[in-house]
C-alpha cells in the first residue's frame, strides 16, 4: 500500500469540477475535486499502481464524444499542468504536461519514442480483404518491428510497475485490426511479447489490468476461430449475482451480445431481438445482453429505453471477459450450445443470422 498526492495546475477553468476514478472502477464510484485559484489537489492510496482517469464532471453522463486524460498512481507527489479548452458542452484537456512523478514522466517519454518508431505513416484500417492483406504484408511489419525493438530496449533496464501499462498498449491492440492484430503476428514477435510479459512484476497479478494483459498474451499464437466459453458470476439488472453458465444451459443455443449505450447498432439490434424474441425462444434460442458501459446508472437507463426482457447483465468497460471473448467492436455476438460449446460468431446479415440459428437448433 502506498499513498500519493495528485496536484493540478490549471491556467483556466476556475470553478469547474473534475471527476477522478481508477481503471478498475465504474464512473459511478468517482471522486470529484474542484479547480480553485488555478489549482486542485487529490490524495489517495493504492495497493499497486493503477491508471487514474480524469474527466470533467460537467455532462459526465454524456454517452460518447467526451474527453479524458490519465495519470498513473505512484508514491509521492504527481504534479500535472493543463489548459481547459472547448465549451460547457464539451470541455477538453490541452497542453497537458507532467511536472513531477518519475513513473509518469517515464511513461510520457516512452510514448513519444513509440510514436517516432511508428513513423509518419498513418494507421490505415480497411475492411476489404485484399487491402487488409496488403497492409499486413507491406505496411505493418516495419513499424511493428521498430516498436518491439523499443520495448526490448526499455524492458532490458530496471522494470517498474509502469512497464505493465507500456505493454498494455500492445495487448489492447491484439484484439482489433492494425499493427498488432494477434492472428497476424509472426511467432518470433509473439515470443518477444511473451518475454516482455514474463518480466512484469507478479506482485501486480491481483490487479484487473494485469489479468487483462495476461489473458491477451495467452491468446497469442492460438489462431483457432473457436472461442472457449468463459464462465463468471455477473450482476443482473435486478441486482442479483447470476452465474453465466447456468443461463446458457437453459437454451439449445444462446447468443451472448456485448454492447454499450453509445453504440447505435447495439441499440438497433435490441429492437431487432424484440421483434423476433418470442419466435426464437420457442425454438430454443436465448439471448444474454452483456453491457460494458462505465456506469451502471447509464446501463440501467438504456436497458429500460430498449425494453430488454431477456437476461441483461453488467460486466463494465474494464472486464477481462472482453479479452477472453476477443471483443474488439460492438455489438459483438458469441453463440454457445447448452453444453457450453462454441457454435459461431457474428453472421453478417439479419436474414442469414436468424435462418442460420434456427437451422442449428434442429441439430441440438
């Protein structure tokens, strides 16, 4: 356990309140501090280093488009400086600097070099298969190789807790398209990432961020399209702790739907389920919505708006289930049978989706 003090120097914004919350917390658990005379102070304690997010309290329930920044907790005094820009509908942090706090200064120095290693070429993410293949073969390898060499250089020196968060910037990317998409990494680079993780202090293992990085590293090199079922006890909309596997075993097939409030296609899919729900339930197809909002209050409100009548559970935005189920976009759907065996992922069109699922129930 260590104690820390976060001091902020703000050139404007007097009277504005800031919301602070840890990376493993919900927004509902935030603490607020007010900017007064161009300053604010927050004192806290941690068992180990965590990311501490900072947002503006004004319009805190905004569903998307909000701005936040972060520091890492570390013993002693962390001093930051920034300007407030924008208007009351969307305040922003600009000219952000870290003045004291060696781990935080180290992190910002590292990511400046990280950006140089990537180079000036923008990260293109395209959906057409041939274009993606071109990017994978000819665009991504060079910058990725330079970045990994940078990591090896930094991890060859004394390792501190902040190195976990350096590595997290890579493992977060393995779940989505781009330079570090897990299924496209050559084995040599996978071994580099595994070796980097092996140097992380195991005393950090109780932390959620450590567990998410560990899960992502363990998935590297396993290119099978099948995603093993992962059980957990999860909070339901009626404030009960529900075991996920028991719900899945109630149906011939169950669709796990990962969603969040600010996702338009997610909300549209709920409407589509409502139209088909009784018919699909009659043939043994069930649904479980798994919400990843950073606020339970927001989840409850949007669930009521969408008239969700099927099992509706809350895992939060920082859940390691997102890594274990390989969730990189929303909505994402995973289908399992009553024996908890993987059946399929998303089907591209609604017609094919419902038809395919109904056909599969006849084999159960």
